[in-house]
């Protein structure tokens, strides 16, 4: 694991799979943004989490409920875990599926522990100068964490180099979120999968999301190892379209279709589309 001090009170902790957590050492609290893949990951960063002065407490924050950012939560079941109310809901609805689907990635014994302090729009730790703001787009529950003292913004998976995963269907909302982040006062921007990022990358991500929304043909050759991510994004949109035909159209239906669909990184969108017609009739 790499440890980089990127601001006065902020450390970027990056694992061998290039997933980063961000640790803010505040006045009364330390705040750990995301928890990686399980207890073994947390053991690796334990020396950085050790309680320093007396009564100094550790808070946990979940940027969203995707499995590769929350499986270490179970180490912190007695702590305050902050997340959006939909982060808790989404984890409860599809966390078990993700745990089975990605079992090979677990680091230690993982138990799903959702956030126990939730909010809808914004939550501020006033004395610490830390603000959590709802920023939907990558997922419906995505949230950013801003350290106003260091002017560091932790973006979770909202921005990724070269393209982000499009898990949520509403791409207009994603574009709105990223556009508003372009004007954010932050000095340093952190992506959970791409480390320190720039506003130029945000602009490139917006252009990509627009192209997918408008069904513009995208040449995936220049995406390199992210070609399968582009395929995943196209397949996920097809699945959302099927699920949205259902009146309830919620995560439980989404999970049903995902269980049958296989790895979306590998599927040919054209073939998946014809298979989905079968799922659609079974759902209704
Ligand atoms: Zn994610």
C-alpha cells in the first residue's frame, strides 16, 4: 500500500489494486473515507488509524455502496458510519448479491454493515470543517466529502480516468453533478480509482457520458484496458431499460436481471439485448 500526504491533515492510502481511501486527521475526529475490500485491507492501514490523543474518535464515511468501497465497514460496526440514505438502502437491497458475485475479491471475512448515520442532501461536521454532499450520477447514492480546511474534495467513483462506470440510469443527473463540480472551490480532487485528478478529466468524463446518453458511436480502441468498462456501461443501460419497464423498477428487479446476465464486462451488447427480451417477459 502507498501512503501519500497530499494536504496538511490528509493522507491518501492506495492499495495494490489502485483503489484509494482518504484519511483526514481532524481536531476531535479522524475521518476515513471508504473502507476497501474487507478486514485484511483495514489491518494494512491500522497503524494510520491508531487513536492518537485521548478521546480522539474515528468516523467512517461511505462515498457510495459499491462493494469495492464498503466491505471493510464490518471492522467499524461500533463506529459512526456516515452515508447517504440511499447508500444504506442500496446496500441492504443488493449488497448480498454483490458479495456473492464478487466473492473472490473479499479480503478477510466480510459482513455487510450499512451506514448508521444517514442524510439526504448535506451533512456538515461544523467544528471539523468537513461537509458531505449528495452528488448522484455514478450511482444513485453517490456523495462527495469536502475538507474545507485543506480544500480537498474526495469524489469516490464520480470521476475516473479515462471513463467512469455508469451504474445509474439518469445520465442528465450525472452530467449536472459533474458540471457543478467544475465550479467547486476545492484545490485538490481525489478519485477513488484514479488518485489525484483534474477538472480537465471531469470535462472528458462529461463528454463521454453525453456520448453514451446520445447513443453516439464511441471508438473503444483508445480506451485501452477500459474497453470492457465501456461495454459494461452499454450493457447496464440495456438492463436498466428492461427493469424500468417494471412499475416498481427497483434494485430487487435489477438484481434479478443481473443474476442472469453474467459479467457485463464481457457481454456483447447486441447479444445481450436479444437475451433481455426474454428477461423482460419473465419480469412482467
Ligand atoms: Zn463505484
